[in-house]
C-alpha cells in the first residue's frame, strides 16, 4: 500500500484542510437532504478511507444540530 502511505504522510496545509472540510460539509448536507427527501431506509453511509475531512464535516453538522 505504498501509494496510500504516501497519501497519509503528506498533510495538507491548514487552509487547504479547512477548504476540504467546508466542501465535505456541503457534500454531506446535500446527501442527507437528498436521502431524507426520498424517505430512504438507508441506515449506513460508508465514507471510506481518507484524511478525515468528511468525518470532520459530519462532526460539525452534528454539533450544529444540538
């Protein structure tokens, strides 16, 4: 898994990381609205490997809705 090791070791700058979280925040918000509008019975959302930007966006949405 040499390619993925390189991906994990090379961190983005803080500005790029913030942009990635913001983009993933919008993506997650869109996905949730699309699935809710279809009254889908989806119970699992597989987000796969990455640097955690999508997870950070989900956490932000979770805290926003408290």
